[in-house]
């Protein structure tokens, strides 16, 4: 049985706090409630409105955002609210009940080219997942209805799903000019129709969760931890912008070799070797002088 964990995250608005979860709460739909009467389809929102400081509640696929009245400060109550939400979820209670009166929110998808000519990034205005997932064949897609459906297009070679985008790598039998609009509309319809992207109980979600990553991180040696921190701060944001991801695999203290895994648009990209040698390798050599001599890339 899955166990929910709730983390507290501040927003740019001091009146609003996001309570993020490690599992999906809704089937990629968003709901906004201004009072307890509007929350008739959400027992969780109704319960939260009994807290005297709650002004507005917004429920998304993997978080609950609450706007407070100014009668209190969040630091006084946010821990208790997080505990209440976590307890509610772990008791198996309903978050939102779909009704005909609930209007689905519009989904926008736009296509964005990447440095890899064989890969295209399809970006959504909604959060899709709270972990990352890569599928290199239809055999791996048992837990991802969207990825499975995409592999039915004969030109789809690889599907990489991140927080708010999907990178698709194609075979050479089609050009992007021929297929981009078809893929964009297919992805948009899939999400807007409320179909699942990755099943809510997918074991991959647990494997890729922040809690699991933290446990694995704590087991590593100090140099490996330094390498991961550098990759997270300086490399991953740029790689994600290009529709891909980089993951630390291993560090060999004797040979001073770092192995990383390239995923999404970065996997098999002609420019990735150049980026690896002239970017990541030089950066690690400079920031960890005497500890790193070589960076090896493995395509995901």
C-alpha cells in the first residue's frame, strides 16, 4: 500500500503555501474552491475549510495550495496542516469526486526544438508528473498509458516524461514537419480527456521520488555527493531546457572517472559528446581539482 508524504513549499505569495505529495491526487485535473459550498465534490477541501484561517483551496495533480486569511502566519500552522492532509490521504479518503458539473481545465501544448535533431520537446501548461520517466520501447510502458499510446505511432523511438513536458525521439522515417502537429494534438487530447499519463500506483513513482533519492544519496561517498550537487545546480537546469536529463551513475576513486546517464533528448544527441567533454567534464575537473579526470556518458 502506498504511503503519502506531504512536503511544505512556500510560494511567491506569502498568503499561499503549497502542500506537495509524492503521489498524484487527481487524474491531471485542477480544482479551485472559494468556500465550503463550492467544495461539494471534494471531502478533503470541505474538511480544510473548517480551519478558520483557510480562504481558498486549489487542488492539482500533485499538490494542494491553500490561501490563508491574515489572522495568522503560515509558520504557526503549516506543520499541522501538512500532518492533517497526510493523515487524511493515508486513511484512504477521497480527494475529489468527478461530477458532470466539474469543468475540465483547458490544456495547452506547444512544441519546442532541441539540440538533438531527432528529438522534440512538447511542453504543457499543466504539471504532468512529479518524477521523471523514460521509455525506450513499448514493452516498458505497462504503467504509462500515454507512453504506450505514443509508441503506436511507427516513428516514435523514445518517450521521456518530465514535470511539465514530454520529449519524443523519432526514427528517421518521418520528418518533424510531417508529425509535430499530429503528436501535439494527440498529447493535448490525452491529457484534456483526463486519461492517465503514469498510473498513480506506479512503482517507478516511488523509485524516483525525492524521498527515495535522498535515501540513495545518503549512502554515497563525499565526492559522489559533491558531483551530484554540481550536476543538480549547474547542469540539470540547462539539460532540462533542452528536453533531457542527466543522472549520476557512479564515481571510481582509483581512475577518477565519473559515469553519467543521458536521458530524453540528450540520449544519442550528436552534440552531447561535445557538451560532455567541453562542459561537464571541464566543470568537474575545475570544481573538484585532482578528484575527476574523465566523464563517461551512457545513453539511457
